[in-house]
C-alpha cells in the first residue's frame, strides 16, 4: 500500500542516491588525475598557488567520504555527510560566483580534467544550487517518517 | 539530534575525508606536497640574460670585447677555436681547445666537454677569422642554450691588451 510516508521515503532516498552518485562521479576522476585538478584549481585564481596540490588531494576525498556517509542510511551519518557536502557545495557556488564576477574564462574542473571542458558560468551555478536543494532533501530523517 | 552532536559528526566525516586526502597525497611520492606551478624553463647555459642571442639559428653571434672577458674570466667557459698547435703554443688561461676543424666530429659524437650552466665565449686568432663563429654556432646548436659569444678581435686583441696567457714554455 503506497501512502504518504512511503512516497516521502522514496523521494528522500532518490535524493540521497542522486547526491551520492553525483559526488562520487565528480570525485573519482579528480582523484585519478590529481595534477590536472590542481591545475584547474589554480585557474580559479582564488587560492594561494602553493595550496593547489593539497586542495586537489583533499577535496575529492571529502566528496567521496561524504557520499559514502549519505548512502550509509544511518541518520546520524547521513546528516553529517549532508552538512559536509552542503558546505562544499556552498563553497563551489561562491567560487563560481566569484569567477563570473571577475569575468575569468575557465574550465570548471568539476568532474576532473578528462571530462569535457565545461565553461564555468551561470548554468554551472544553478546546477550547484539544485544540488544543494537535493542535499537538503537527502538529509531528511527516514527512521521516523515525519 | 542536538547541534553539538551534528557538529561533531560533521567534523568526523570532514576529517576522515581530509585524512584520506592527505594520505593520497603522500602516496604519490613523486608529487611535492606543496608545489608551485612549474616556472619558466631554466636556461641551459649561464644566468646572464644579456648574453642571450635569441634564435640560435641566426648566422651571427653577439660579440664580447676583450675588457669584458677579462673581467669575467672566472665565470665563463672559454673555447679556443684555433688549431691545437696554436692552442698549445699560447692561449687564454682556462680555455678549452675545440678547433674549428674538429668541432663537427666532436658534436657528432656528443662528447662536448662543456658544462651547460655557464656562459661560453669562443675566440679565434683575429678579427675577420670565422673559426670562432663557426665553433660558437656549432656549440650553440648542440647545447641549445643561446649563451655563446665571440671574442671581439680574437686572440690577437687579447694579447694586444696585455691580458694573461697560458702556453708551453718556449724558452727551451
């Protein structure tokens, strides 16, 4: 019997899967080609140049762990993972906004260097806003269904 | 769930990711932890920008007057393009003998006895001789550094300026 509680459960889990898969798919090529990602980071011209390798190593791992936490199903870790990925996404949005404001033309690097060069602009920003909304849904409790 | 618990769990997840990232960075041992972007390619020969000739294929090399060479005697590599006999007789102190006749063979066998991190000055007998230019261009092409000059006036000018020379003792 399908009722509101089940629909809500399905929606929350769909959001969790979408968020986790998005971040995992984003993280893996960046882990694979760390140097390429470091280059993309430098192109943003926001962080000190010497930090680009550290950032390139750490951010994708945080994305991966956050994605795993969301898929874990345990409310405690789902919430924590959502906060972590949410903070990351807010940071990405801020970065993109800064790039748009400064008129820098660069390749997003969001899905790694190998991915088709994706110019950073408003579409990228709105996509991340949608991701943030999905994270918000994914963070909802599923143990108690309301 | 309290805010404190959420903050703590968030910190745990974030730190776990950061630690994994640090480990992944350390695992790639050939990547420096904090690496500046690759700078401009280090110049092959010497550090004096004013020595740069530009295109190594130019049929001419910049000149250096005797006085300048005299001042820079220790910092440059000096190449004697004259015959071995002339070199043995008398040459600029510290010079290396690379006669114009032999330079092609030496370059072909890749046994140029020259360090590539210093400026190079080639000289021949006198102004108007092209041996030094020939040897200098060959060296420039072989090393590809664009840091080779020719001594203005050649060995004749060097001696005329009463600069020091080395050579076999001719008293006997």
